[in-house]
């Protein structure tokens, strides 16, 4: 059952990756995103974006049912494995949490 979008939480994560690890990071984060969507009931969306002009810059857009779903994600085996594998590849990481106010809202 999907909760009201106004109750869902969004994680916005920006990574700057060390040049020698860009391709390995992309592969690892794509596996983590797929596992999050497949294995976590509270993960509703997990987009992986990469800047076309700056290949070291990645952006994640994740939607979760609530804080408990985020906590489940952060304790999941696939996330813990991804974090351990990629920790030294990351030059900079910024995370913001927001409340989703509208999903698929029409543009007027």
C-alpha cells in the first residue's frame, strides 16, 4: 500500500567521486539502487543521475514511505556492502532529507 505522497520522505544525495573510481562507483550504485527497489518495501523510487559535463558528479533521488523505511535502507545488506566498497572512492558526499509535497503533479 502506497502512503500519501505528502507523508513520504525524499533523500537527495550528491556524490563527487575520485576520477580513478568513477566507472566502478557507477556500477556499484546502480546495483544498490536496483536492490533497494527490489528488496525494500518502503523504497518507492531510486534514481541515479550523472552529470553529462562532469562525469565525477552523481546525484541520487530516493523516495521512501517514512523514516522507518530510510532506517531499513541504511541497515540493509546491499547498502552496507555498497557503503563499505565505495567509501574510499568518494571525495565528497552531501545528503538532504525533504518531505514530498506532490508526486506527478500536473504542470500548469
